[in-house]
């Protein structure tokens, strides 16, 4: 069974997204540990990309801060090796296709398996292109996470049937970022997912408040939060860890 | 040459967010329905002829030929089209398609501003609303085009992210499309991005070589020895090459922007300095670092200042059917000035890259050889920037 399933074994999963190296890798390590200490179920680690086309301004800025700070794919592998000395919750990488492809898909994905990365989220790799990475992911036991969007319509069943790890349901049109309202019909997407797979599904994009997290988690198996956490990093920089810890606790408490 | 998934050899594909997949599927379906539809083509041809001023001239540049003293040089005058560049060919096609699809809003990216102006023009003509994304750096380099777009009723959004140039404008247009799909068509300006764009844009630009092939046969009774065009994303080049691809005797030469030189980091010569990657919806060659971060490319030409190249060009390079050569800023500026003085034709600085390479090879060729050089656009927009390059303090 995929290690990622463990994240969904104890009630609703809370999944934070953290851009590695924003503003430096020491801070990332502290923030991840603070998040884990406060009960996150799975950690989504972003490998920054120069041109993150699925991201809104908040995460774009985090990518820029991280790259300006000199972070590279290999330094992030070292960060994960360090985290895995004590962090046991599942961890996945979120990055763009070229970061993996350019490094060499086999070299990248085999390293993921070796250092304890359980899955890979590539927002610019839709169902039709997943064969670019899927065979290698399956060879090394790294789950290639599929995304479902508000516009997926008749595609939901097809995507769900072949899903590995968990399904990432994109809550809204557009790019990542905090939103005051989410008006996509999440229940009907989740019901098609349930008919086609027993892989768990979590909702992300636009979630920032405990109320939103609870609502989205109630409709699915978990909630993913990115921009709201990245804003704490933008605000507090190297001192962000306790702030992220406290935020995670509020979110997790609301979802219980 | 396109397989069902929009591949050109290993290149192409649809590397885009799931949110856009139904939008590109809808576009592909509409294009398949209309591309051979007689009414659609009649309407498009009428627009191209009556509104854009086609067919464009294939002009024998006698004085240029005599001055260089070698091969006969013909200029394919896309600069004479309405709006002053080849971009209108594609835009009229896509706008008409968008109208058939019931879309009421066009969005576009632009580098030099020519595609933005063309899109704003078509939007005005078709009564559609229009938003153009343009790198902030380019809005400064091409201030006049920003004004033209606004005059035509478009909203111009300066993009401040990344290098604030063409690649960032493409990223921002893609982001905008994911947030508003139902009424909006993304009128992509080059033979790049996810399938079906590279095929659609090529087909609409192929009018260049369809005409040029017939025109050269009428004038010379034979095919040219080479066709030369500048390549950024590559739309005027693929349009210039397309109907000659099957003619093995015709050399196809794409001129890339080398900026300050291919041995410097300040270059945009993708085929010459880049490597295989996945970006902006396609697999192709990209300028990038060892970890796959897209490089901040540079060229004096805002229209060629792009870190990638269209997938069909990448494939034509792989199979050896087309050659891609680097041309520096300095060579392009010299060609810009040379063509202005010898023929009284001021080419776009983009097109001047193609002229520069013709100036290199024409003198080495026999007088009975024939070159076709595509003048993809007119150079009025570049005069202030070239004056500044030459040290003259000229502002628009």
C-alpha cells in the first residue's frame, strides 16, 4: 500500500505546501518540523521553478525568493535526507515537469525513492502526458499524483480510475492563491471520484481559513493549504516556524 | 506531420494544467471542424485579402542583390500587411475560429507588440473585448505599440514577474486563461504552446509559403535555393518554410537571435544553445540551467527574446531538414540599416536577423542562385531603440 494512504488513515488530512528554500533551507526545515509537531498528515514540498505557470503572485514570489537564495534540486534532496531523520509523515514534491525532466526523470525519481519522498505533483502534466513520468514513478514506488479541476467534467472518472497516492482536487479556476469564496461543486466531483477509485482525495487552491479547511475536508478526505502558509513566510521570514506551527494547529483543530 | 497528440518527432504535446485540458480539446475539435470548411475558408480568405491586404508581394530586391554581388534576393513582404507584420495572418484565423466557438473575449501575449496589435485589431473588427499581456520591459522598449493597442480598445497588462519579457507574458496569459475559460479564447501568437496551437498557428501562417512558392515559380520558373526567416517562437519561419518542406532542394534557414553572442549568457539562440525540456505546454528546446530553470534570455529584438522554440522547428532541426543559425544584435542592426539604405525598406529588427544572414551568404553564392528572405514586419516600431543602440538620444 502506498505510504501516502497513512496520511488519510486518521481522519481528515491536513496538507501544507511549503516552498523549499524560502527564504533559506534552514527555515524550511524548521517550518516543516513545526508543521509536523502540530499534526499535519502529509507535507507537500515545493521545488521552486523559474516560471511557475500554475501559481498566483504569493507562491510566485516564494519561488523567486528561494531561487534568488541559491536553492537547487540537489540541495533540496539534502534537506529531505535531513528531515527524514525524524519526520515520518508522508512527503511529496510539488514542482514543474522541466525540473524533473531536465535532471533526468529516472535519476530524479530514483533519488526521491531513496531519500523518502512518497509522491510527485506536477501541475503541468495532465492525464494525457503522464506516461512521460508514470512508468518510472511506478518502477520506484513514487506516486504520481493526479489533479482534477473544476473544468474536468467528463474527465474526472478517467483520471480517478488511474489515480495513485491521492487525488488533488483543484477547488477553483485560475492559479493558486487565497480566495474568499469557493463555488465549485466539490460534492459532485467527489462522488464521481468515489465511484471510480478508493484512492483518497484532498481539496486545494484558495483555502486559508479554518472554516474553509473544515468545509473542504468534510466534503473530501483532506485540505491542502499553500498560499496562506507562504504568506506567513513572506511576513516572518526566518522566524516563520512558530507562526506556521500555530496556524497549522488552528487549522487541524478546526478539522477534527 | 502531426500525430494525434500533436507531436513533431519527440517534440510538442500538451504539458498544461488540468484546468485547461477541456479548453484545448474544445479548440482542437472546433479547428478540426472548420479548417476544411469551405465557408470558413472563404470568410478567412476574404479577410486576408480585403482587410489585411494579401497576397503580400514577393519583391525582387535588385539593388540589394547587385550590392551584395551574389545570389538573387527576393523579399517576401509581410511588412506590407495591415498592422505591419505577419502576425495578422494567424490572428484573423484564430479570431474567426473564436467567433465560431462563441467566444467574446480574446487574450494574447506579446513581445515586440506586433502580435498584441494584431490581436487588438482583430478584436476591434470582430467586436470582441481584448486583453494583452506584455512584459513590462517590453512596454518600455515598444511604447508606441502599447499606445496602438490601447487606441484599438485593448487593455494592456504590463507583466512584472520574472524577466518581464515575452516568456513572462506567455506565463501570465496562460494564468489568465485558467481563470476565465468559458468566454475567452487565448489567441497565442506563435507556433508554440500546447497542441493544437503549434499546428493551428502554422496552418494560418502557411499562407506565406503558399504564396511565395507560386510567386517564385511565376517569376523565375523554378524554386528558390534557400528560404531565410527569423525565428523566435518561429511563426513567420514555419509559415515561410511550410510549403517548401517537401522540396528537398530548397534550404530552409532559421535565424535565431544570438544577442551579444552564443558564447555569452546574453543570447536567445535556443536551438544553438538550449537543450531538450518541457515548458509552456510543449516539449522542445529551451535555454535553461543545469537544474531546468528557464534562462533569462536576451536579444535586442523583443520579438525574438524567448527562451524556447516551436516544436516543429525543433523537429526540423533534429531531422536535418532546416538549419538554425545565430545572428547577433550588431549583425541585425547593421542589416536593419543596410536594407533601409539600399532598398528603402525599413525591416523590423526581428526580420533584420534574416536579412543579416542573407547578407552573409548571398555574396558567396553564384548569381543564378535564388534566395527568398521573409521580411516578417516593418521596422518603424524599432527606430527609437536602434537610434539608442547607436548612441542617439531619441525618444518616441
